[in-house]
C-alpha cells in the first residue's frame, strides 16, 4: 500500500482565516507497512496552523526551523494510514456527525444580548479548534422565554439533540426551573447571569428587580438610549473626514491611512454612546486645521502592518472593480510603505496622540484600548492601567 503526503497551505486575510485547502496529493515512492491502528490526538496540527496564521497576521517573524521540525514530525505520523476496515468506516461516520457541530442553546427572558455576547466571548478561547472545524459548534438563541412551559419544551429539545443549555433568566423562579429541568432530563447547563447578579446584590445590599431588559415594567427609551442614537447619527455624518468643522463636538477622533478599520471602529464606539469622527491620512493632502485646534487628548492614531494592509487593499480593489493602474497605485507595496511612513511622520509630530497597532486585533480589542486611555486621561491617572505600547 502506498502512503500519501498531503501538502496544505493556510491563506490569511485580515480578521478572517480560511480553512486550509489541499493543493496537491503526491504519492510517496517508499512503500509503507501498515502500523497497528491507533487514535491520534486531534487538533494539534490545526493548532499549529492557527498559531502560524496568527503570527503572520500580526507581522511577527516565525522560527521556520522549528516549524519544519514540527511539520516533518506531523507528516511522518500522517504519511502512513492503515487499511480501512468496517470499524474505521463507523468512526468516519461519527466524525461526519461531529463536523455538523455540537449544539449550544442560549435561553433568555429578554433580548438575549447578554447570553449571546457571553457565549461568543467564551467561544473565542476555542478559535484554534473552530477554525479547522475540529470541534464545530452550532449556537441557537431562544429569546423572550417568559413562561415555564416554553422553557421545558426547549430543555426537552436540548435533551434530544444533546445540546448544552446556557441561560440568562433574571426571574429567580425561571432560573430555578431551568436548573431543575436540566437536571431532570440530564442536560448539561450553566446559569450565566445569576452568580453575577447575586454578587452585586450582596455588595450593594439591595435586592435585584427580577425584571428583564425590555420588559413592560422598564422603560427602554432612557437618556442613555437617545444618547446612543445621537452618537450613531453624528458618527455616520463624520465618516471619512466629512464636516471637519464639527470635530470639536466629537468625543473621539481617529486618524489613519485608508483601510485601517476607522469606520467600523467608529460605529462600534458610537453604539456605546461616543461621538466619533475619523480622518483619513492621504499623501499630498493636508489634514484639516481643526484637527490641531481641538483637545488633542481625544485624538488617536491607527497603524497596521504593511503586508496585511496590502492584502486588505488588494481585496478591496478587486471588489470595487478597479482597473490595473488604479489597483497598482492603491495596493502596490512600495506605495503602501510610503503611505505608512508618511502617517508615522505625522504621528511623530504629534506625540500626544496614542498610536494603536490594529494588526491582528479585533475591533472590540482596539476599542477597549481607546476607552481605557480615555478613562486614564479623564481621571488623570499617574500610572495608566495599560502599557504605553498599544
């Protein structure tokens, strides 16, 4: 029986990592004897590829000698496969079922925002596995669950599908019903909200209301709600350097070259109630004078690895149908480097502006850095809560 070597390659795009794709399948010239069948640990090769991809995306240099040794060891193990028996076919069928994804039910008596974001944050710890579908997950949100009958139906369905139930039920009786129902039907479960609510109640010495957000007993149209709406409206109008005369009204001003994520970051911050303006840095175009007349503590620079920026711009140019000449000017590596160097000179001339490296960072991560710096400056912290390097 001839063994086969599978050559794989991981393609890295900004904020996205695609599944490794087989390029070619080359027969090994050396016949291999069939070793005794044994289960190999799953996920190690996926973890290696994920780590390599994250390193490339962040611009870090890889220790290729170590990677070659790991690759050689992996190929040696995967090179020889035993003959497929009936038992192996059954295993393959099970693997196919697993690839469909294990179910996670999120149950909420409100909008489900808390449950959804908590679960997504936790799933972020398993990206190395999810990226190669080694441990696929299907999440399903059940919002507005306010009566026990519907809750029990969901738990029964979870028992049939072998799902994990995670719930945020502010009504103590509903939370208790969910706990006992899951125990009765043998469904794995966890209460996301109650431990935090109980800890805060103990700390404040006040009992919680037990009313979910958006319920008739609460008014969602609060001052905070209208503040967010006003911030989003302002941010949309100030996008990409528009209306520079309004920069003094902004809470945050983002400055950076094209495709450093200024717009999505602005919208994300606006949804938190911050009025955000963003100014593009373009070679040969002066920045608006009002940018230097406003409070400089609210101006933030964004920078990115040139290789990653070129990849983003090539994809953008292709999606917009740019001609070859236009694409060359926009995504040419020499042009990209010159533009980043031009931006770095501007940042050096304005040392008060914190410059944030966005390569490999999610929008939420960059936003968290900005808000912590704003908090430190507002409180005039002598020792900032984060490092000087961003």
